[in-house]
C-alpha cells in the first residue's frame, strides 16, 4: 500500500527547542544570538559565499548586527509557525554554526541544510550536528525521510553525506549557480531511517 499524506496541524507538534549531544548545544533561534551571529558570518563570509550566496546578504549586511537581528526575528516567526525549523549550534557556549530542517509536514519529509563557522570546520561538528538533527527528525518529528543536497563542487558536504550514509538519488545538471554565474550540477541525497546514527547522548526538550 502506498503511503498517504497526513492531515497534520504543525502547530500541534511539540518541536524540540534544544537538542544536546556530547559536545553540542543546538538551540532554537533567539535575538540575543545577533552579536555572535554577526561575528560568525563576517568571519566565514568567503567560505559560505560559494554555496549560500543566493540566500545571503552582501558583506556589509552580513556584518551588520541590526540586519542579523532582523534575520533572527524572521527565523523566530518561522519557527513558531513551524514553517522552518532553524537552530544554532554551540559548543561550551561558543557559537559554531547553524542547522535547519525545512518540513513538508503532510509528507513527513524534511530537507536539511547547515553551515559551520570557519574556525570550527573539519572538527566533526557538522557530522555530529547533522546526525543529531536527523535522529530528532525521525524520533521526535515522525519523519518518513530526510533529504539534503549540495552543489557538486562542494566536497565537504559531499564527504559528510557519504560518511553518514545518505543515499544519492539525483544529480541534476545546471541546477546550481556559483557566484560568478557558472552553472554546476546539484546532488541530492535521502535517508529513510536513522538506525545507524544512534548516538546515546542525543537528547532533546
């Protein structure tokens, strides 16, 4: 029997406001993050630009605390309405990145995206955060599947997806535009279960 869309009221779903792992505190957005967010986006601007330029501000905007406060206010609104589920990643009170689940509640489908602050990259934090949020999606939010993707040249995201055993299901030519206008393929992945990601210390509230 084919699965059917669910009649779901997203506002009735108790979405976690914090997710904890051995090293990380993953928290819903709050306005008091603005200073740290501004510092992180300024520091990481050049590393993030190739992959996120279509949803980023320019260099001056990303360096503006008031502009980041406006972005946070919109994220808080989206979180409360369950339109998007953005979270900020901390380790021992140090701001290290961002992770988001974009839900299609009727289908039980969640698209995941993330970024890690440049000085904290390549230390396993991205893998730990993604693993934790995938577990939350399946165990707390009743996901049927979690998807993610990246522009083909993004080797870091490709490596993480492979390491966490996401299954590639599509490679679409010309799907992604780089800042210089170059068109490259987009690569899409899916997970339909998270048993292999069981991390005992993941908890949420």
